[in-house]
C-alpha cells in the first residue's frame, strides 16, 4: 500500500475508549460462544477445514500478541515461545507453523492454559490501547481494527466448526437450545425485482473499516438484471432434489458432478432423510426441515446447479452490491449473530416493505464472481498483505453475511470467499436473472 | 441456445467444397503430427492430464461419428460398440467412459485399428458432407465446424502430450529436428504501450465460427492500462529465479506457495540446471536456454509471482482483447503450428512496426480473469453444452494461442482455460500495468 | 473350541473372592494410569495405531458389559445404545463400529461420562461375580479371566498411546516423574549362552489362564543354538547407527529398506540427535540416552537389520520359550509395569546369577517367527474366536513382555504379535546365533 | 555363503554344451511367449504388480549382462548406459532404478530396440559359455544356472502379467486359442490321504540347482495329517460363494475381511457372473466356468476362508513337501507350461493311480507357512543375496508350480512366496486336515 488513496481508511475517527470497548466486547464474545462446550469439544478437528475451538482461542490471541504487542508494547516479551509456532495459521512471513491437518492431535496446551494466555494478552492489549502515545495511536488503531475484525471472522468459523464437530458425533449433542420465536406474517414471496443497468460504483468508500480486498472503489458496467427478494428456501431446494436435480449431469458444473458421482453430494450438508421426511441438524438440535427457511450448507456447485435447474443464474458480486446499495438496509437485514438464533430464519412480510430481504445475515450468498483483485488493487507487504490477497485464486465470492456473523462486522462491500466445494459455512444463494 | 441472437454464427457462408477441404486437411494434419512417433509412443499416459496419442486419434474420430454420422448418416451403424465407451472423454450425456487416469493401461485397440477407424469415419463423413440434403446442411455445417475445431484443439493437446511423454523418458527421445532459422534483427524490447480506458466491446461477433463461451459480444469498462509489447522472456524469468523468486512467499498466491514448499515448483517445466547453465527440453531436442524466447510451461501461480516480483500484474482478458483489437494482426502474429517450429520463437524488431507482437501464437498468455460466463451467456443443452460451459469453475483464462495452435483455429476472442496449477501446455505471460 | 482338550484351562481353581479382587484391581489400575492426564489428553488420536485414552477406558468397559453382563446379568439393560457402537473395536460378530482412524474426532462422550460408565459396569460386574449361581460360575469365571487379561493388554496400549500423544506435542509434556533408583553392580554382559538342541514342548500347559493362541502345547525340534544373556542395548544400537547401519541396503529386508529410503527410519522412535549427543523421549521426560538400557521402539526390520549387521540372528519363538523354560524366572525377571518405571531398565549382574536376564519385562523381543497357528490349533467361534486367530497373517511374534506389562499378565508361553513396521510399543530384541 | 555345505550345488556336473542348449532354449521360449502380442501390449502396466512385457524382456537380458558378461567377458562394454537404470528391478546393490509403478509410462526403448538388446546379449553370453576358461567355468556355470532360472521365473510372470493386461481391456482380447483336448476318465475325487507323522527332512539336497532359500536341508517334526488328493475345484469354490462365504466375517482373517468389506473381493480374480452363470477369463478366452478345474487366482485370505468354511486347513510347507516326497512324481504331475495349455486343467483318474495329483503344475498351492529362513540359512552377500533372502517378511509360501511354470524349473523343494493379498498368479489351494 504505497499511497493513502489505496489504503483502507483507519479507525482514527473512533475514540480511544470506544475502540477499547469494542475490543473488549469482541474478546468476551468469543469466550461466550465457547461456554456451552465441554473441554473435550475444544480439542478435536473433525475434518481438514475445521480447527479445534482451542486453536481459534489461541490463534486470535496470537494475532494481537504478534501484530500489536510485539511492535508497540514496551519491554515486550513472548508469552510462550512455542505458542508462536502453534497458533500461527497461514502467515508465511511470521514463521513456521503446525500442519493444518494436525491441529487435532495436540492435546496441549490445555484449554485452561489457552484461556490464561487469552486473559493476559487481552489485558496487555487493553493497557496498550489506554496508554499508547498519540503518535503511534493511528497505526495502532488501524491494527486494532484489523485484529477485532479478525476475531469476529473467527467467531463465525468457531460456530461453524463447533457445528461440524457436534454433527459428526453419533451421540448427537446439541450446542444450545433457543426459545422458539413466534413467526408473524407470511413468508416473503420469491418475487424478482428489476434493476436497471448502467454505470455504478462498488467497493468500500472512505468511511469505516474495510479489508484491502474491498478497495479501490471503482466503476462497473451492468446490464439490466433481476434479483429475487429473498434467498432460495429449503422448500424450493427440496423440489430440486425431488425433481432429480442430483441425478441430471446437464445441470452441473463438471467438478460438481464428480462430487455427485463419488457419492459426496446428495443433499445439503446436515440434511438427513428419515423414513417419512427430512431433518436438519442445527446448532440447537435436530429438527424437521422448515420449508420457509433459507437453504444453507450448499456449495457453489449445488448453488449453480439449482440456479440452472430453476432457469435462473447466480448474481455477480457487482449486481448484488449495486442492488443492496439501493435498499433500506434496516428493512433488508436478516438474522445475524447478535440475535443468537444460530440458524437462518424465514423472512416475513412486513407492511409496506417490498424490497430485498435477508441481505445482511441469514446465509452467505454464493455469487457468480471469482474472488480476484479489483482494478487498481494493491496488496500490502508483510503479514497484512497475507490477509486477503494471497487467496485470490480458485475461489468464489460470497456476499451478505450469515446468522453467525456479528452485526458490526458485515457491510455491503464485504467480500467473503471460499473454494467451490466448501459448504460447512452457512452458505446459500439468491437467484438472479437477466432482465 | 434458444434463439439466434445467442447462438454462434454458423459456417453456412462457407461453401460445401471449402468446408470439405478444411475437414480433410484437419484430419490429415492430426495424422501427420503423429508420423514421427513409434508405435510404443501412442500408448502411454505419462501423467493424469496427458492422454495417449492413440486416444486422441480415436476420440477425435468418435466425435465425428457420434455428433455427425449418428444423427445425419442414413443407415448409420456403430463402427464398434466398445469404441463408444473407450473414446468418450467427458460427455456425460453421451454415456459411460473409461476413467481418465486409466487411458494408459489399454493396449487395445491397436494403433493400426484406430487408424482404420479414423479412415472409415473420415470417408463416411466426407461422403456425408458431399451428399447431405440442403435442409440439413446448415445444422450439419455447424457441427462440422465444431468437429474441425475440436480436432484442432486436440492437435495442440497431442503435441503437448507427446512432449510430456518424451520428456519423462530417460532416453531423451526427440520428436523431430527442425532447421534452425536465421534470426534477423534485434529482439523486440520489453517496452510497455499505453492504452486509454473507456467503454469497449469484447466477444465474438457475427462473422466466422466461435465457441459459445465467446458469446455474447458485450460491453466492458476499462481504466487506462499498459501492456508489454511482447511476452516475458526466458532471460527475464531467469532473473526472477536468480533473484530468489521461488524462495519468497510474499510473491506467491497461497496455493502456489504450497506447490513451491512441496518441491513441485522450482523452475518452469522442462527446464534443467546443468553444472554451468540452464537447458530446456523442446520437441526438437534439449537445448541451451535462449534468453530471447518467451518463457513457457509456467503455471498461473508462477505467472502471478513473476508479475508481482516485476512490480506489474497480469492483464484481464478484456484488456488483452481490447488491445489486440487495436493491432495490425499480421504484424502482431507470432509462431503458430503452421510454421512447424514446435517451440515459441523470439520476436524480432521490424522497421516501422512498434506495436504488440506475438499476440497470436508462441505462448498462451495467462490473464488475471477467471473463466466464467459472459453476461448473457446461455449454455446449450446436450453434448454441445458440455463443450465449454460446464468447466466454468476454478479455472483461469488464457489468450492468444501458441506455437502448437493451428493458425485458422485461433482468434482474438478465443478463450482458452486451465486450472491454475497446469503448465504442460505452452503457457507464458505478458505483463500489464495500471497507467 | 469343541472339546476340553483344546480349550484353554478355566479360572475355576481360583476362588470367587480372589477373582473379584483381581477384577477390581485391574479396573482400578487402568484408572490409576490415567491420573496424570489432562482432560484434553484423553481425546486425541495422534496416529492411526493410537486410540484416545478415553476410548480405551470405554472399550475395556464395553468388553465386560458385552461379554459378561449381557449374557449373565438378570434384567440386563444396555447402558447406552450408542456406546455399543462407539466402543466396539474389531469384533465383527458384535456389530458395527466407528472407523478406527476416526476415534480422535469424537469429543463425546466426555471423560466424565465414560468414567460414570466404567463405574456402573464395574459395580454391576462385581455384583455378578459375587451373586452368580454355581452352575454358571465356571463359564463366567472363564470370561472374567479373559476380560481381566483384555483390560491388562489395554493398560499396556494405554501407556504406549499416551507416550505417543505426548511425544508429538511440541510442548514436550511429561507423563510423570519417577525417582531415580541407584544402579548397583555392573551391567550384564552381552555373553551368549549355549542351548542344546533336541525335541521339546512349547505352548501353554494345563495350569493357569492362557490365550487360545498358546494352545495346544506341542513338540518342536530344535538345533543347538545360542542366546544372548540380555537384550541389545542402546549403546550397541548406537554403534550400529554410527557404523552406517541405516545406509547399507544389504542389511535390510526389502520392505524395511523402503521405509529407510522414504525417510521414515533413521533411528529408533523417540530418539533425537542433539548437537552433541542423542536424547530419548520417555514417559518420565526427555533424557540423555543411557547406553546400558535395552534399545526399544524399533520395528522388526530394524531388529533384523541390527542382527544381520552383528552377524547374528533373531531367535525363533520356540528357541526363546525353550531357553526361558530352563531359567530361574525370578532371577530372569526384568522391569514390569508393577515397578512403575515406565521405561526399560539396565540389568545389573548379581552374584551367582549367570543366566538370561530381562526375559519377562523391559522390552518385548522380536522373534524370527511369524504369528501363525500352532499345530492342532482350533479357533473358537464368535467373539472369543476373534480375539487372536483372525490376526494370524503378516505379523511376527514378540515374546517376554515389557516395562508396561502387568506382572500377572505375562508368562513364557505368551505370544504377542505386531506387523513388522510397528514400533510404538516397547519393542526391542535379543540376539541369537547358531551353535 | 561361507562354506560348501551351505551353498547351493553348482551346475558343474552338466556339460557345457548342454548348458548352452538350456540357455538358448530359455531365451527363445521367452520370445516365443511374446509372439501373440501386439506391439502395444508390450508397453502397458495394468497395475502396480504387473510389469510391461517389454520390461521383462529387457530385465532378463540385463540380468545376464550384469551378472555374467560384466564380470567374465573380456573387453566388456555396456550395451547402453541407460538400460542399466531402466532394467534393474530391485537390486539395491546394483544401482538406481525406475520407480516400480512408473514402468508403464516409458515408451522407449521400443520393442524392436529391446529385442536387439536381447539378441546381442544372448549371442555374447553364448560365446562366453563356449569360450570361457576352465578355471572360471564353475563360477560362470553357477551364475548361468541362476540366470536361466531367473529367466524362467519371468516367463511365468510374463504370462500372468499379459493375462492381466488383456483382462482389463474392454475389448476382451485373447492371448491365443488352444485346441480343446478330450477329457478322458472321471475327475479325481476329493478324497483325503493319510500321512503318518514323525521326523522328516525337507529342503534341497545335493543334486541339481536350487535357490538359496531351499537350504539347508533340515529336519522337521510332523504330526499325523491328511492331504486332499487334488486341489480345490471351481465347483467347490462356487459352493463356498453360494453358501455366503464372502458374507461371513467369522471365516476370514481380519485383513482379508477388510478387503471384502471394501468391495475388493467377491469372487476369484477373472470370474464374472453373467445373468445365468459364471464365466472365467483365461488366456485362451472367456469361458464358462469348468467345475472340475482347480480354482485359481485366489489370495491367501480367500484360501484360508475357504479352508475354514470347509472345516479343514491349509497344509504347512513341510507337510506338503513330505507328502510330495512320498509320491510317484510322474503320476502326480499336473499341467505345466510345457503343455502350452495356459490354464490349470481338471485331473482325471487313471487306473491304479490313487495318490496325490496335480502336485507339480496346474496351480500354486498356498500353504499355511510364512516365508522365512530355514534353520541354518545364510543369505549371500551382494546381488545373489538379494534374490530371495530380503523378501523374508510378510509373505506366505506357495508350493508346486502352475500351468505357467516351465517343467524343468519346478521341484518339490521349491518355495514360491507372495503377500497374502496377491492373486494375479495362478494361485489355488489344496486342503489339509489334522489326522
């Protein structure tokens, strides 16, 4: 990042005490999310993509120790030399690390030891926030914003990893039970809204924190398009299954069909067909499939096959963002982590509100756009540059956040990305069509 | 493809005799390219991506039998029921097929039997071309164009597969020896040309054959950009190696660095460091590295790492096509299969010609664009729809053709695509930069 | 086992109260061995051969529930239907089971739940022992003996699995610290004793418990042979390493050399070369290599290569047992689990004792005999028959027990068996030679 | 081999011209066996265990060049430096070699080049035989015997590898068609003969060539036993299948059951169930299963499961050899390579011949003995020592030769060996039982 135009805006405009409060709240939330766990749940790695909860707790801590304390704390001393190695994720520039697939064979440090590590680093970071000099504050605040957002990303991963750890267990443990809310109003219809084409701007603007991959804000050219008011529902997806969607190669991308052929795809992850019906494993227990809830835990291939079957397509990320920018975001909001529902919820019609719904929250929406650099993007050097830029190959963009995303983490320019075959996140889709 | 606007233009404008001549020439060229082979060379599959030459000969024949004869020939009878299974590649809609990795364990049919199969299908197709009725001719001509282009694609694959088969052999066999041409003039400099941004159109137009993935022709918005006059050379790439390019994780995409770490990437494929220098295996034998020739056999990760090291970037496919459309293509042409050099050649300055060179030919140029549908793209149903659309995930676009591409096969709207880690094709890069 | 001649002798001769005491002691010892563990240590599976300690605790409990309670307890009810599936090991006749490699991804049941399961089954089994009728007592006692011995086998596996789990952890945790004992006397020399050949009997006799694979007692024919008084020491093995033993293919069995070539064998497991010397990881911490202690954690290939290098060979199991039968076993005993040393110890000369030492205890000794049926062996039907007989392929016999074997579990007719490439048990060797 | 007692007897007693004739005949037979092949068949490796026929031709030639010419020919010059690398099999002491699994990716040298290599080495070896001095003759004759026997072993492998290469081909090519012989007489009954136990000698004696693994001749102790007059037949094996033999885990060794569970074992290799019946692929074409022919292409697990199902067991190799030594071998001979039937044949009763039949020939018979050193065995140093000794782990002994074994290659002391899961050789079984 060689000039100020290209760099993400800093957090300087936020006051020191406010930032401290946000920092502490983020740290606490991570620990809160772990409360329902048994010690044993913190240890296992149920598949390659999953990290043991213990590792998330340590890694997010390491991030503050490594990126803030090490550079800004006077008289800095490593908390533990081996933790440096154990809790590095993928930062090549920050030294060696444990093989990703081996995180689940490490019984030590214990959960208690990791919690002690968390407490100390949280305290030292809080002190640093309060006492750092004015000259170093802007740089520190920038990194702090990054660290908080990093912690928030891991809150979502933590929940989806916990879900997988519990899901593969034959004892069918439940993460937590939530009160059922009354559903008021009719489910939002699957109507398509029309959006006129033209020249638009997308990408992060000058206000608030954003990742480097959302920069620079730039012009795009769109043709007229349509977007469905809500994400595809379980009920619609079930129709696709029952119509033989998983048996028709003509609907599938080649790599997706290979997965189908090898028996790895026959319904969304966590769905199970009982004798009479379909059930779905959720963080709040196994439940009959709710046809009005957004379908989730599908991969890109499933999203694309469904869209093709429906005679529609996935939106591009530009279409998605341009359409979102035209909404009343308060009305368009869905279920976020803040509500603690831990599962996407059915949207209900509200009087006088006919726009897009569930844009932010409920399910991440696969787009038809590859995760690549925006025109004019410049990757930072060092660890910051490793945050996003080096993953710009073979992945697709998802938009909008999910029921596991903290509300102050998501924004309409936010670009999430996963490989096409991943589906343990809360991933769904919203249909688009040419006008 | 439900309407004429969306479908590729047909070959109807070409006369029947001309098309017949093109068909026969294409079929002959494939066989001509195999002439230097020993029978044993036709059989082996030296890695998963490679197909035995015998298989290419059979598969291109099966394509005409299956897509033309079966639907248009009166009294059609299968040449051999098992060949249907053996020579299908990936056409799910056309029935079962041999596992891709098992093509090299099939000793039968023999080369002679495959050649007999070729001859008969060529003859029957030629008869069909000459004698088909006028009403069916347009549809037939369309498929014929597709078949000829399919055959041409396999000519390129045939050569690159033969190269790999010979390269892994400890006896270092040579495909063929070519006469050295005198190099006249200075190598083209690495100067960057400036291109003004704006709104442009890319994609195939109404004239001539094009694949469905080149449609529809559509508008794009470009910022000012620069493009190097020629592809990156061996000499430049060697500088990158000697500067430690393969040892600096900061230059690499994450998936590329994994390959480097596992020892699978340390120089372009087919390069070998001798005690004193570097040598390169070519279809015409092992030779000292020519610093002026375009670097080839690098994957997307290597291309992107080089560009980052050079402080530049890869062009998007839209930039590439817009720049190409502004050139005198005769002057911008490089070495194609027609010259039978079987290796990219150094470009030389010619008086009064200062534009881009080696645009069509020499090396396929990795772009920074993912291989995805153009806005408004509609995938055909059935086997034709399987030709391109179903590969639209996890791959990157390459432009411009190579020394192994037939001259009448390539065009500036042509979109080739490969996964980021593939490099047994003649793949190189041309640098771009923001203005 | 259809007749009394072929069946193992029962435990009827032992009184009910004595057997109850043995049962309770065995159950308690297993739990005692787990006391130094953290909860987290109970969960992980550090390699395919290792089971999580939690699993051992559950599986040994399942064994009593399934084989005793289910058949003998009035009003028997399953403790938990899922535990049946979770804690079955390899008993095909007893239903489905968790994939062996997936034991480490199961966080539930928790350690506390498994301990509750243990307690209840222990209590119910104890009640059954005390209150069962006289007619069913002999059969029950038989199974009880099997269950106790099964529990003891898992005590050894538990320790070696814990060792591996701790060994792969970068924090280098220690299982427990033991007091150093004073070493009195000189180490036992590497002298060879001569044994005359002839016709002998080996195998389990009529007294005491033995596994079915030790039956029937039968005649063997031996030539004169020699046996070393003690196992091979660390010091001797180090000589082999320093003499290039791991670099000379002529010393190795072909499959062993493949392991060497692939970098998987360069010293015994748990040895590490520091800058100045060799260290060894033990359950009581990392320590400098003691040259007088028996070498352990070597596989069959290493044992055979060492013997070939030394100009000797491995003993057959018949030689081993015949030689052992001629010893004063009290004098020949080595370190067993009862001493709680958790590591093989150097043997010391004692006045007037010139025979073989460390026969029972210290290290399991690889023999040159394959693990196959004795002449006249009959495999039982059902789960009992699965205990030993079905593993009679591709494994070698080890004799003599180790520092992790309970003293009342081992006997000179005991046949342990492992695949040639396994070495996470306390496995060493004793040299033999032709006379 | 340090003394004359332990070394295999030499071929000195055979005259030079006789040995030359045997050498030439062996070389010619190998080539004769290849005559039905197409060039393409020489190249492929249809699975890891299979070598391309071209490789067998080169490797057996390399064996003479390396072990005879290099040490005995005056003015010896390597035929081709790369062939040294290409045609080494597993001789670590003789230098590097091609990865076993990569033999099928080498198109060069061509078959014609390999044949030229064969011709020259055959000629030079023949000259050496005729002209070598008397002092070197004994050593040379020893190696010549080894080379001829090595060539003969590869004749059997050549046929079984060709069988596999043709079997996996969907075109179902036939190796050669043989005239059907009339079957005279009733099939030999499945009667068991009784053999009295006692002390016997087994192993190679002082006359004729034998491998080092057949030495030393030594005493064994046997109990009374029974042996079936003939190998198990297809009809009997079919009964086992139809009785659910492949569905009952109680019959199987654990490793065998794993193969069954993974779907890799459901009938002998090359059997195929048609709608109405069973067919078998043979070198002379696909044929209805002949119930009287010996079952073949079963692995050790299948042999052991069948025996357990039948209430019998496999013989030990000592039992087999002792029983064989008591037969009139002319009457006990079965079908060998010499008859060119290329498939095991049903044995027929002949008047007055009530002994064991098909002992030498038809199918290799799995024994219940592991392939280990005889007491007193000494492995040679260097390449000769690599011939047999280094494979003495994890394999089982097979006895008696097959329809693909040359008649002058087999003897009753001959010990063949394979891993338990191999079955592409002509492997069957003969039942034994305790008396």
